[in-house]
C-alpha cells in the first residue's frame, strides 16, 4: 500500500553526505529503500540542526542549496508539489510528490516577508519553531508562559492567506492555543503522538487532538521511540499502533496520518534517538501497514492513514 510521509528530515542527511563528497545521494542511498517501503512521497523539511541553531541563516542556505540540487538532479523521479493537482500528476507520471516544508523559522530572522520568498520557491508547509524560542513563537522546550509573538501572529495569518499548511508539532501548548485563536482553517501536527500514552511535551493532549480534528486536520504518527512509550517493552510497532487505536476512538480515523520522523537521517550515536523496533527506516514502512491489518483495521481505514487523510488536508489548504 502506498504511503505519504508527512514529516521527513531527509534533506539534512543529504546535506551531510554531500559535505563528505557523496553525489546523487537520493538515488544511490535512498531510492530503493523508499520503493521497498512503498513511500511515494512526503513533506521534506528545511531544518537547521544543532549545533547550527546558533547561526541558522548560513546553515539554512546550505540546506536549501542542497535541496534544490537534489530536486533538479532527480526530475525524472521527483516533482516539487505546489498544489493538489501536482500530486495527481506525480502519481500518474510515476514521480514522487515532494512538498517543501519548514521546521522552524529561526533562520528567517525578523523578516516576515521572507515567507513570501519561501512560498515562491515552493514551500507549502511550515512550523514556526523547532524546540526553541524564536522571534515568532515558542517551541516545546521554551517558556511555558510564552506563545506566539506579534510577528508570529502575522506569520500564521500570512500562511493562511497564501495557502500554506500550519504545523503545530514542536510548538509548546501556549503557542498551540495562540495559533488556534489566530487562524480558522485546518492545522496539522505532522509528527506528534498522544500524551496520555506517552507523557512528553512533544506529544498532544486530548484537548489538542480534538481541536485538530474539529479543524479537519491530521495528526502524524511519529516512530521516535521516546514519543511512543516510556516502557521499553512497548517501544515497537504495537506500541505505536496503540496511539492509532487511542486516536481512532477519540477523534476518528479521518484525522490520523503517518509522520514517521525517521531517526536514521539524524546521524545520532548508537543508543540515542532511535525509531521503534520494526520501523527503523523508510524501507520498513510496510511493517506498520501489516501490523494495522493484524490489529483488525479495514483496508479503507488503513488507506486513510497511509495517504488519503493528509491528501485531503493538502487539497483543502493549497487549492
């Protein structure tokens, strides 16, 4: 079954490999893995990784340059999508629909107008923060009493006007509710799980989940084991599907998708930052599809989680 991944840090890994002299990284390193996992595309984000968060502007330029080169070198297998029709064209032409996303706006400094530049380049998705506080908003590790700033309010209103997907993953709770109060359309949490099952600030409360569903948005199931369970025995596929079960009962199957956040792209030391057992990288994506079948999910509902729900949001926001 085809899958669309609503959160991938692939660009940062490609940048690192380019820096050590590797060429044509996607085709040589990852194309077969995507094919094996039947992952046909996704939201691939511009993200400034630590320790470069201290000087994000130059790092973001490196990420964008490498992203552009990779997309230009792979026009035979990839298409940068700017609207929903581009997805349909990509599937018809057997090309991967890739959405340019933004994970944290610290590299924009104080220029809200830079959002228009990114939109013109093809960006159709953004989170205002990663985990940090910046001049727009407050991430999950920031001051719990600080949320959106005036510039942040300006940004989310501009995103809605342009037709960009607003993503609340990584936002702290005050930022989340400030976004809700200053927008009217669908919002997503591209790679967050359920806090009731795994108590971490990166996961969502029941109230947050209900608001996302009421806005006709989606929540992307994250494979990072620290967001799946505090119990080592549940850091596996079944533990992740427990989050799907919980959300299906709480808000319905129409508001769940996959945002795997695969950890192998981050080049972390062994034992740190790992995805759940059985879903360690993109090549294993069909494992979660088969595990959902074993759990008793109907094919139509699995298709909704795999790609139909996020496609609906893309169509609603971009068109």
